[in-house]
């Protein structure tokens, strides 16, 4: 047993969809969450800037003597993971490997769709991972840069014309290719899963990256699992009040405990 | 005559609508522009974070021995200007005073609408300025947090259902109050002026903050005007390629000269 906490970070609120899944699967673990709300979003930024932000995020989490890091951010996982792993001495788990594995298991026709931020799609991270697991897969990608601002502004209702128009526009080319599995490659997207499912149809398997990363974490820590904890500390780099208000939507329940402020990039 | 350049900054691309107006009104001035694209948007962040970012932006511009700063950002002008002016020894011109003055001159019925980012509306900056000029004015405000991401994602067509639905939703309460003048209180908004005008009707005067700030600058520098320059250097904190692509839309013409990278917040 290893009672050190697990560190989780995201550019903002999206990573809380992963925290929710970790709390269900590993209820005895202590969690330290960091949301970089002073610099959100990451998905429209360049590789160099994302690398710099990710290092600062992990350095902060490491100050809590954590036993592992979950990069609960599709963009950070896509752009930085292979290089970042070489720089740190603790396990770092992203969302790309677990979600890709789940997609390969789920697909029957070998046709897989991937949606994510501009940086995620540009990185081709999910494509590389899927092809290494199943070289015959046919992969179709779409960047959905407006999904994060829409989710952060609370436009999550499948009947909202603004959200649904964007869902149709972004997903039409992927749907036309007959995919039977779609990776929601950004931890914000499970919040609009109902709108995505409405457009794609109920036969399409939707892969939730936070859920898959939580499963992967459980496997990874194995016997080092903590059964005696269950606490969660939340840190953000900006606007603690706004965070508490919105966080419950992502977490699926209200935040227990205070949200603390941590300045980064100073 | 003072041949030192004028410094202009914004969180990202919006400030280029002000640069375009300065180039028209003061074609002999040299301009140094800084767009903080590694931390855009400012309008959803807290006051402390915005103050910190603004100081770093001005410190960078001051390294060019500038004679004045234009804060071509509704959020920065609203949140930081009175305090920031006390910290620096050169003139700092925001968009709130010039746009408020223009609105008071334009209105016939004394009913003025203001739209801006969440931080701008929360600051009540335009309201204070207008009331100091015309204490009988009736003011109606609306935060429009999705306008910046919509503009930055190129959704500027008045016939676009996504943009026009948001215009209707944000502006309906203001239109219902019978305003005859509307301040587009963010330098991104002139890019969607046609959609705003379509909804508000042609009788509503729309105030463009960048245009008004350029006029104010011309008055302010008076005899110190430069007639022999006309160059423009562009700096961004992230993704130079993306900037060049989008900048021409804001500037109304293609960028002449290279875009340079300047890292901030390190």
C-alpha cells in the first residue's frame, strides 16, 4: 500500500470528468487536482507553449509528494506525454493510450472517429496509438475548437441550436465515413455526450477518455492502492469562485472542501 | 515632433482593429503591437490575473522606448486602467473613455447599451465613465462571453445560425430597452458588426472602441505626431503562424512584415 496522493491536472474544468471516475473506481485514494484556469484553453496553443505549461503544472503537483500524475487533458496528453515521461521519475498517465485501447476493443468494423482540440488533432497522437494496436484500422479525425468554450459557457443541452449546429458541422464528415466508435478526445466532451450521441446515433460507441484513464490508473497502481484515504484538494490558478460554481457540473456532484489558489507562470 | 513608436497591446487579435484605425489616422507613426496569444482570452479571468498580465504586456512594450501605450483591449482597459496609469510614466490610453465619450455624443434618447466580456461588464467601467459625462443616461449592459471564441473561430457571417442565435440571445434584453446607441465594448466585436447591426437595426449607432481610441490618441499626441515613420512590428506570445493567418481579417489588409515571438510569464 502506498498512501501518497494522486495528482490530476487539466487546463481547466474538463479534468474533473476524470476525477469523478477515479473517485468511483478508487474511493480510497487521496487526490490533488490542479486546473490551470488562468491560462485555459490549451487546445488552441502551440506545442512549445503547451510543453511549458505542462511542466509547470506537474512541478506544482509534485510538491505534494504524489505517487502518480493523471494528465486529464487531451491536449496535454497528445502534445507532451512521450517527452514529459522522460523528464520525471513518477508514473504519468495520459488519456490517449487508455482511450485508444478502449476504441480498438469497442470497434467492430475497424472504423474509428476521433474528435479533439486543434492541438490534439494536429498532433496525430490518437492515430499513432491506434495504429500501433491495430494497423488495419481506418481513422477519421475532426478538430472541434468551439466545443470547449461552448461547454465552459454552459451550452450543453442537445436541443440547443448553437451547440447542435456545431455538433452537426464538426461531426458530419466523420459520420459520413460510417465509424462505429468515436473517441471524445478532450475531457470536456463527455459533458456534451448527449448531443454527440443524438447526432451520431445510439449504435456508435462513445469513448470517454477520463473514464478509461481511471481504469488504466487502477491497473497501474495495483497493490499500491490506498484504501484509507478518499480526500480531494482542488487548486486553480484563477478565479476560485467561478470554479466552484461550474465544477459540480463536471464532477457530477458538489465539491466537498475549499478551492485553493495557486499562481503559475510568474 | 516625437519619433518614438506607439505601443499597442491586446490579449490577442482584437487590438488589430485599433491598429487599423491608427494606421488610417496617423499614417506617419511607427507602431509596436503585442498580442498575448499564449494567454488569450483575458475577459473570463479574475481582476488580479488581468492586472498581472497587463503589467507584463506594458513592461515588454516599454522596452521599445515608446511614447504612449494604447490598451486596445476592452477587458484590460476596464479592469486595470486607473491603477496602471499611476504605475507608469508614459501616457496610457484605453478604450473606455473614448468609446463612452462617443456614445454620449451619439445618443439622442439617452439610452445606451454596452456589450463586453464578463470581466468588462463586471467592472462597470463604461457605466462609471458615461455617468460622469451625462448623469441622466440610462445604461443597459450584457456580457457576451462567446463572442470572442466565435470571432476567433471565424464565425463572423451575419447569416451564420450559430453567431446570429448568440447575437439575438445576448442583445435581446438591451434591444427591448430601446437603446439608440450601443458600445461594442471589446475590440473583437467590430469584426461581427454586420451581425450586430442586422439585429439591432440600422437606426442604432454602433460605437467601435478601436476607432474612438485612435481618434483620442491623435488628439493626445498633438504636436508630438510623427510624420516620417509608418512601420509596424508585430509580436505575439504564441503561435506566430496562426496569428499571421487571422490578422488580416482584423487589420482589414494583409500584414506587412514578420510576426515575432515574445515569451511572457516565464
